[in-house]
C-alpha cells in the first residue's frame, strides 16, 4: 500500500469575474506567480504557485466563502507578511496558540479564510 506524499494543490472558489482581485491578492501581496492553466480546463479561474505551493482558483456561480475550512501557508517571515497585508488594508487576526509555530488568519478578497504559519 502506498502512502500519501503531500498535497499537489489546494483549490479555493471565488465568484464569477473575481480573477483580477484574486491576482492582486495572491501575486501582488503574497508574492505568488500566476501559471498557465491547461487548455483542456475552463478558461475561467486562475492558478498560482510559489514552489512548492500550488493554488488553484475556481469559479463558483453559487459562491459562498469558506469561513472555517482553509489552507495554511507556511512562511519564513510571518511578521513581514502580516505587515504587508495590514498595510494593504487586510485584517489579520490572531488565534489560539499552537505549539511550535506562530500564526494568524486573514481573508482573501472574497472572504475565504487563510492561515499563515511560521514554525520555530
């Protein structure tokens, strides 16, 4: 029996027409880069990566933000990332401590919950 090796990607949903706001958040604020989607998939949505992280953004016509379920992004500069987000007007929220890391939560432009973590 083979075991799981890790994640290939995480997918988040956004409402139709939200790609430009999503690009501004994930590329301009988080430093990811947009990568082309395969021609066999819908032209809507967008894909990003910051190796080894891959994020797929899909369009949901009945979009509702994920306010509990969330991806957790690992960083080596949590304080700098938080400052960049807050300077852009993004609200960052602390949560209960977790041993071995510091972390905070923020929402993407459409209310999807995101966690940012730095391990020590």
